[in-house]
């Protein structure tokens, strides 16, 4: 594998960010897809996937970004939900662990990328809650944090924020 100079990694939370449920770990598989953007668990609890999240992941993949989940869930349940909807294919990596230390999970992904693919990694973090932002910023100074779906309310606005951030880094590499 060829070492590339720069990799952009988009880390996306699941609960409240990729889908509307606040704790997918409380649901009971098997899951059943009910539409392009919804599924139910074995007790009939409905979960809706945010179209903006799927569109942003597709945009990131189209731009050559590396994508990773970053979630504090029971891995088997979250992965089952992702697979049910075919969303697992939108991520290169899955950082899903049943503890609250998101920066630790993200650092493992970044360190693995630096060992095999990337000499420099620029992380972007999307989450519906701010409780992990300071921890993430300590791990990744200059981090772009997007509060789902408040920092940007539509795909165009999200893309504009990301592109402005990346242009700023390109014009001022010491900002990270």
C-alpha cells in the first residue's frame, strides 16, 4: 500500500446523528428494514435514518475521505442495525465500543492510518451532543466539530463548512 501525504477522516456518531434513536443498544435484533430510511427492531420500535447523514457520508466518500463510525454502543447491536440498512458499506472503519471514550477510539483509527496509509490525518467529527468535543479537541487540536444537524441544516451548508475548513488548513497548515 502506498503512503499518501494527507488523509481526511470523517468520524460520525450513530445515536441521534446517523439515526434518530438515542441508544440503539437498548433495541432488540433482529432488525427489519421498512423503507430506505427506516427500520424496526423485534419489538416494533422504529428508527429513522437521517437522509442528510447518508448524503454527507456519500459526499465524503466521493471526495476520497476515509469514513468511520464513532459510537458508544454495544458493537454487535449497532453493527447489526448498520448492516440491516446497508449503511455499513458507507464506512471504512467502525469505532464502536461500549464505553464513553470517543477520543481513544478515534486515536486508534488515526494511528492505524498513520502506520499504513497516511503521513498526516485531518479529522472531522460529527455528533449530536457536545459531551465529547473537549476530549476530541485535546486529542486533535484544530478539530472541525459539526453538531448534527444544527451547525449545518442541509447538505450544501455542511459541504460548505467542510470545504472552508479544508481550504483554511491548506492556506495555513500550521492551524492544526
